[in-house]
C-alpha cells in the first residue's frame, strides 16, 4: 500500500504494496494528519489512486476518464471508465458500490488487444445506465473507424456492439450521454456533423436544425460535445466547432425524443474558444449551464473559463451569435500551485462535491507547476452557492508530493456517491487516476468523518 498525499491528505494506491510514512500539514486550517493511523483509516482515506494496469500497451493511462451511474440489481452504483486515448485498452472500475469506492479489482477491461476493437477506440468515453435494456454500458468512440462501440455488463463477457457512422467522418471523436437510451455523437470531419443515436431508432443527424450555427467559417462542428439532463427528460447540449475561422459553440435544446432546437450560438474572438466544454447546473436553478474552456495547446490560451447561464441561453431564441455575457473565472495562484502556463481549463466537470445541493466546478490545469515541480498538474475546485459559482471560495487539489510531468488534471470527471460527488482526475504523465474524496471546500473537511482523515 502506497501512501502519498493529495491536498495534504494521505492517498492510498490500489496497486502498490510499498508504504511511506511522510505526512504533512493539512491546508486551510484542516489540522495535521497522523501517519500512525494510516492503517486503521486505509479504507476511509480521502484520496485513492488507480495505477496503470500491468501490461497496458499505450502510454498516457488516465488521459480520458468518464463516470456513469446505473443500477447493479437494486443497488445504485457509479462506474469509472479510463483510457489512454485513441487505440488503447479501456478499463472500467467498479467505482461506487453503494457503500464504498472500490478501484481494485477492476470490473473489467475491454479492447485488451486493440486489434480486436476498431481503429481509434478509446479516443472518447461516456456511459449510460442502460442500452437495449442491458445495464451499465460504457460507450467509447473509435473515430479512425467512424464508429462508436458499446460494452454492457448484462451481456456475455467481451460482447461489443458497433454503431457505424458515415465513412471517414470521424464519427465518435466526441460523444455525450443523453437521457434515455440515447447518445449524442460528433462526426467533425470537414464542416462537421452531429447525430443523435437512439437504441431503438438508430442514428439520425440533427445538423439541419442547426444550420444557422454551421455558417461559413465554421469547421469541425461536433469536435467537442457536452450535455446535461433536465428534470423533464430533455437535455441541454453544447456543440463545439473550435477549429475554423469562426470559433463557435452551439447550445442546443434536445426534447425527450432527441429532437433538436438551436437555443443560441456563443462566440469569443479574443482567443481560442470551444475546445473544452461542460454542461451542468452551477447556478442552482435546475437548468444546466454551459462552461467553456480554451484550447490547452494554443499559445493564445487564457488561464480562465467562461460560465454561461443556461436559462439565459434558452431564452435567446436561437440568436447566433447570442448576447449572453458569461461569468469569467480566472486562475489564481493558490497554495504553491502557479497559474502561469498551467493549462487552466484543459478539462472541466460539474457535480455537487461538498454535498450542499449546489453544483461545483472542477477545472483541470495539467501543466501547472506545483511547489516547483513542472507540469505536476492540479485541479481547481470552485464551489456553487445556489446563485453562482463562488470563485473566492475556490480551492486546489494536487498531490502533496508533486511529480514532475504527472499532468494531473489532464482529464476530470465527477463520481456520484451517496448524496454527493467525488472529483476524479487523470494524470497521464504518471499513468494514474486520482479519486479525491475530500474536497477541502468549506464544510468538507475532517469534521465530516474519517473520509477526510481527522487530525489526531
């Protein structure tokens, strides 16, 4: 068992048996951790680490992560899927069992031999509660084959369904789950296209409904996707076209049958725009909001993200572009983590991390220098307060023994547990995936119980 630390909290690895006894002070007045109680709290520790499986053939494990909820029998559970990107094995972890977070042994692996899958498999990941009445299904894009593959837990081991898109369209480069047995799939080759794939009805393009968003100058429409469910079974989706002369995000309302209506177009000529998207309720009005980040590879990137109110977007009446002004969240140096060149906004995820009923925003910054370690990476966590995101209450998650080049935060997701979410962050440079069970946000410290390891 390896004890490292994240956010000043001991981290227990699922794979190694070595033990380290170093233990530092918890930040922000959380007290000090005591190495003598590591063993007795090993199952309740605040941070878990899943390391690259033995024999994994591709570098960058943790480059893509996704979580999805469903039921194992009568028990609500959450799975965690991990890949290293295109042409890689996909590992699905048991995740939340209904009682605890379990990373080892893994639930299963798929594409163990990538030649048994499709070219590019693992480039994108999402999951569905059910598909064709089978439970707990992981979907993974194989854009080099213009396909999306699905593996469900209710079918024979190794059974993979293949959904084919138009040839050479890069169908599957981006995928997002929709309510019901439906997927939103991008096929961004050339001008780009987007499809709704229904388990019963098959695939249909929604591009015609979005023609106003696909004007001249827009390229690779559908290269980036995100979607969030609404209480009535509809969804709000964001579709990125970040590569053309006109960089744009189309915000789309999808009714319970998956029929699309353009709500608004978002543009920002000041820098790269639309390369990273998240959709979820951070304002507290039960309407999903849209969060937009910059291209992490661009020299023009800004160390900030933009948050657009979902209700205002739905009221825009299809305006393209719309005049909805975003709230801008800028990176601020914090606790030894530097913002300059950090890639703040490389990844985004929304969930209720502190269990107060309000959506919180995780922002990955994989190039961040942490306590002098270059590209160690970190995840900023910005709490919601019921009306907006509260940037002044933000905290940062990182390994307390930063590893140069780990790139923690290259991917982020939210793992649903009991009445809250835990932050998941991939570190492809060190081939690890972290699950942060203790956020450090106000009200989510050691006082909540051993999950955050109280001071002794």
